[in-house]
């Protein structure tokens, strides 16, 4: 009997806890009909933002408010959909948090912004811009569009991004690129580390640059690219069997620079650091 | 009036201050004339933004366009899509004017004031000093040899650095007022990009023909511009 009473009390407490969570967590859904190449913007302030492809003519937004000092605003102007958090006075990352989940047409142009993140874009084919101050940012399975990612300290990860233009900038966040092939891949960091793993495709222009951050490229033996690396005040290390390149414009100090080609040198890879270490490795 | 004098009175200049000596200098100096023209354009854009409470990306797009036009930014095509205008910023766009001025002046300086080849030093590492306070100007002049410290080029470095320091103080002050908890974060990031600018500038001073160092300096300024933009976007 006593055991049943305890169970009942525990169940009641649990139900009350769940109810309080449900009350604190406000969930709203927004649906907008759009045409081709819609423009979708999310300004989350604080909270997670994720986007994935959905219906070709509809934007579905689920906003889950986790705090009580924030309002969600959403509007549509023609083919443009905007949603964002408006913070009330005194809001902080907890009380102002709203998580957004989006389903958008695959060809939509998407702009996501959050200070805290995480921010995730998956499976899109349009232009994608991801901005996070301290937010962790991940982009995966993107094809054809322009991808722009900017963070202040948040780490950035790209997986399977192909056939577009990629511009990544972070001041102190580490940047990981796995299987990223595009016409232009430009990655810049001040303190953060840049790590690339992949074959550099064919015909791409890759530029990696840091101040103090290290740069490391892990490349398969089948890669076809011209590599040049220079660290003005740091070290370089080449563990990849490059063919020497003649008429190099870099005055080669072997400890600070190297240049050479692999395969037919279909892509150009330029790795530059001011004082970080640059390393090219065979996978 | 000299170029340095014009840079000192830039805020008044963009407010259309009438000055015969200034006008005479602008007529005879294409670099200053272009700079003032650019800043007036930015100022005009900022006014419109302030009036409509619209976000600032157009200003930055305009700056980027100007920098591209001057060859500071060289990209195969407009790879950066214009940011969408979903922002709910409450910052006055006006504070961007001096910031944009400082960054534009810094970037323009890099391109337009390429030093004479005979000043070139030997290839070698520039001195890297310990981390400076975030708002301390890049200490390029102090690190340069005495003979170089007195050159017109380094005098310009000093002016650019001092202008930058003032803008940094304003920047951090704005962050402190709007998001006190974020000040340390932004201060640390600002210190990082300023160190980048300082190191690249110091190296470039010693190796004036080093295009790689010049590119690093440009990128350092771009990172700083991004940091300002981040604050505008994320600090309410």
C-alpha cells in the first residue's frame, strides 16, 4: 500500500514537472507558400537553428521558445519569408532562447543567424549564409549554391559540399572541411585551425589563410592539384609526394614554404599562414 | 594641407565642411579626393539606414564594392550574396560611419601607399610582441627600426592605428552598454584581429614588396570588419 502511494506521488511530481516544461516551452508553427527560389531568413538571437529541404513550394517553420523573455515574429513579403526572435528587456541566452526548425524548398536562398547556435544546414541547393558569433555551425550535403559561413569563435564543420562557391571566415573558431569540392573555396581565420580532408576535386580554387592558426590538409594519393604553402613566421611540413614546380614565384625557404603539383594539377590550393604551422599529408 | 591633415579632419569633411585649403588639396590629390568621395557615399547610405531603421548590410556591400573597385578585394565574381534583411538591430547606423571610415582608410592605405622599393628590408621574421590590449593600436611603428619609424609611411601607419584605436574604444563602449556580458568576448576577438593587423603591418614595413604580407594585412582588416559586423548583428 505504502509502495503504491509512493509511486502515485512520484508520478504526480513527474507529471507536474513535465507540465511545467510544457508551459515554459512554447511551440509555434508557421507555413508559407512560396514560389521558386524563395528567400528565407532566420534571426534567432539565442538558440538553435536547423534547416533541411522540404516541399518545393512551402516553407515550414517550427519555433520552440525555451525562455519567457522573447517573442517570435514572422512575416512574408512575396517570395521572402522572415522569422526572428525579438528579445524583451533583460533577456539572456537562457530566457531569450528560441530554437527554430525549418523545412524549405531545396532551391531556396537561406540566411540563418544565431549568437549561440548551433546552426545546421543540410541538403540544400540554393545559396546559404550562416552567421554565428559563438555558435557551432555545420553545413552538410549542400550542392551548387554559394555557401557563406561567418563565426567569431564558433567552430565550423562542412561535410559533402559540392559545386558552388564556399567562403568561410572565423576569428578563433576551428574550421573542418570534409569532402568539400567547389569552384572557389576560401577559408580565413585569425586564431582558429583549418583542417581539410578530401581530394580538392578538379578545377577548383582553394585558399586557406590564418594568422596564428595551423593549417592541415589530408589528401588522397589520387589528388590532382597544385599546392603552394607559405608561413611567414611559422613552419611548413610536406608529407605528400609532390612533383616540383618550375618558375615558382615564392622564394623557397624549405622550412617556411613549399610548392609542387600532384596529378594533373587540376585544382589550385594555396595555404598561407602568418605564423601558424602548415602541413600537407597523404591520406 | 597634406594627406595626413585630411585624414585628421575626415569626420568634418564628410559633414561637408567648407575649407579652401582642403578643397585645394582635394583637387590636387586624387587619393584623398576618392577617399572623401567614398566616405561621403557611405555617410549618405548610413543616413538612409538610420531613417528607415533598416539594417546596415548595404553599407558593407557598398564598402566591399568600393574595395573591389580599388583592387583591394580580388575575387572571381561576387561570391558573397548580399545578406538578407531580417535583422532587428537597434544600433544606430551612425556609429558605422567612423568605423567604416577607419576600415576604408586602412584598406585604401594598404593599396595606395605602397612604399618605395628602396626601403625594402631583408626577408626575415618581423618582431612579434606580446598581446596588446584589444583597443591598443597595432604597434607597428614602435617595432620598426628607428630609421624607418620616422618615414612618412610609418607616420601614416601611426595615424591609421590611432584612428583605429579610437574606433575600437567606441566599439567596446557600445558593446558594454548593450551587452555587458559580451564585452570580454568581443574584447578578446578584437585583440586577436588587432594583433593580426599589427603583425602583418610590422612584417610589411620590413618587407614592403612582400605581396603575401600585404594580403595578410588586407585579410586582417577584413576580419576586423567582420567583427564589427558581428557586433552589429548579434549585440542588441
